[in-house]
């Protein structure tokens, strides 16, 4: 009960800060379920006159690092928050106040149980600060040779704060899914779960280092793309050390021009590299904003910050490749069939009807340049179609889709006349030929034989388990289902608590609102 009250109070405070900044003012009340409209009325009542959606990023920053991460996660979910809000949330790029170098030194020395001088010969003041960690430039001397490295240090006390705030977010998401069918379709619990898994990886730098290492192995043969090497001897749970990347960030267009690089070619490399990672490897960088991308002095595209990575299975990669190629070739019938084969559209709909809806998305954007396409309108249309056909949101595909939009936005800043489809075609076509052609069929047959062999070895255990289940069912049929007295007592207590919450929940909510308005 106290935990529930804590969730309500903290979420109420967060809601009040957002409402006060006017971030809910632009919401159309008619688009909300009736039970949510009183809350919108209260939000408008307390909103500042100069507030609006453009105040969203500063308001979230006030709520702290957990909400900054949630905002970044929701920026990948325009189907949940809308395209305009998603664009505003993209401004949340972890620009936080750094903590002192002395604190970072203490964290490093504790992690390795050694003096800082035995680990790094030099350690700079922080060069970048984020919600989870900050980065220092350091120097390592090995065999008389000095080399620069980037050292990422965990922000002290951040784990306890994230644990508490994520519990609040799960509480709110489950509540939304309980009372709203539309919320269940949009899967807010899945959003928070994705955030929780991402944060878990981000707060254990050994896992992020492993992601960087896997990403580097996947891209080892790509001459135009670089992932920094991991210094495993200087990695711990709270500290990660990577090769230092020297270059111009893709956010600095003037620096890129001074380097003499062909900007349209760089935009093409960016798009094709991302597609290779997603379709070929099934493992892609899911936070490819321009601050995380650099052009090295050797002319290679380099990525940093591997805390948010996306992963696709073979089924999803085939789905993605066929969808993209169907759009490229304008084969909307095949695009629709792939959706049904993958089980993404309920079977009671007709393929022809879905193909017609897909055509409504594809035709307006085909053969147009990037500067002629409104990605906001395109996303809005896509999400309207998913709602029309009762498609449950697939978290991994939405993350991929939004990352594609971000990558295309960066590429568009390099080449406003970029043609997304012609740029994507060579990568997608090559993967389809390799995996869905004759070679792909042979590989599928091999995987099928391996699966049958594994099933054959598991059959005796499966039959034994099935026999035990049948015996238990026969016992229940003969003697009835019995419950221990302790189980009955716990069910009664849970039922009583549920009734108490339903009776007094509204009163508690009103008290929270009064508290927030008067504090």
C-alpha cells in the first residue's frame, strides 16, 4: 500500500511539472477516452500561458535522468506520443551537468582497486556528460607507447534513482493497459520494459563493452565504417575504456565541408551502413543522432555510445528486407502478403485491403527526394493504418523504424536531395538474393535439419513430462482441485486489498492533486 502511494505521489509530481509547462495543452480532448478527459482539463487549468510542446524537453530534464531516458525512448515511439512530440523529444541528447573529476577518479580507483596513476597516465576533466555517465579523455602508456582513450565513468548514485523511477513508470504503464484497449495495443509496458533493459545494459559497462565488441566484429570488413576497439583490461562494471575517435561530428556541417569530404557520398554511406547492420547483421546502433557519429581523418564514418542497440531475428530481417524491397519495386501486394505471413495483421482481414492501404503510404513518396517528403506525415499515416488493422505494436520494429527516420534525417542534412529508395536498393537487393534465393533455400534446409535433430534428442524428456502432466490431470479429475488453507487465506487478503484500493483510490488521487497545487 505504501509503495502504491509512493508511485502515485511521484507520478503526480511529474505530471504536475509537465502540465505546468503546458506540454498537454495541444492535445485534442476528443481523441482521448472519456476517463482521461478530466485529467486533461486539470492539466490545462494549471498550465503556464507561455507553455507548450516546445517546453517538453526542458520539463523532462527537470524531472531527472530517468525521465530523460524515458523521453529518449519515447522519441522512438511516435505511434505512442505523436510525430510532433517525438521530434521535440529528439532534443534530449543527455546534456547533463558533469560531476567533478575527483569523484570520477574515486569511482575508477574503487572499480580497479588501484591508484589512478597505475591505470591511466593522464585523465582529463569531463569532455561530455550524460544522464548515466560522463566521458573523459585519458592516456594509456604500454611498452613505451602512449595512446589516447575515451573513459566512460558511471554517475554515482544513479542506479538507486533509476530503480525507483522505473518502478513508478511500470506502475503507470500497467494501469494504462488495464483501463484502455488502445493503450494495450500501443504496449506501454513494453516501452518501459525496453527502457529498463536498455538502462540495465547502460549501467553495467561490461555489457555495453560487449555490445561494442560485437558491433565491431560485425563491421570489421566494412571499409567505410569504424567502431572503436574495447580496452578490456580497463573495463569494469562502472568504467569502460574505448579507443579514442578523432574526427568531426556529423552535427558540424562546416567542419565536414572543411575536411573536403563529398557530403552526398557521406549521406549514402550512412544510409547503406545502417541498413547493412540491421538487415545483414540483425544488430544495429539505435541512437544514431549526429552527436554519436564522426567522420575520421581517414574519411571513415565512426559511431560511439553503444548503450542503446537494436536486435532483429532472422524472421524480422526477412520481413524488413521484403517490405523495403516491395516499396522500392512498388509491389504492394507482396508487402501485404509478408505482413500476413509474419502474423503482424490479424487473419480476419483481407490481404487485398491491406495492400490497398500500403499503396496509400508508398505511392505519395515514391521517386521523391528527401526534401519533398514529410516524415511526420508519413509516420502519421503508417500508424493510422496499424490502428485501422488492429496491428499490435512490435517494439523492435518501431525502434528500427524510428532509427531509420533519424538516420535519414542526418543523411538529409548532408544531402537535401537524397533519394532514400535508390540509396537503399543495392543493400536490400543483395541481402534478398543471398538469403531468399537458392543459397538462402539451402541454408534454410540446413537449419531445418538441425532443428529436427535437436527435437529428436529432446523427445524422451518431452514424453516423460507429458506423462506426468496426464497423471496430475487424472488425479484432479478423481479427487477434485484442493487448495491449502494458507493459499485460500492469501487469496482473501489480496481480494480485500483490491477492494480497499478501488474504494479509496479516488480519494488518494484527489489528495495528491491538492498537495501538488498547494506546495
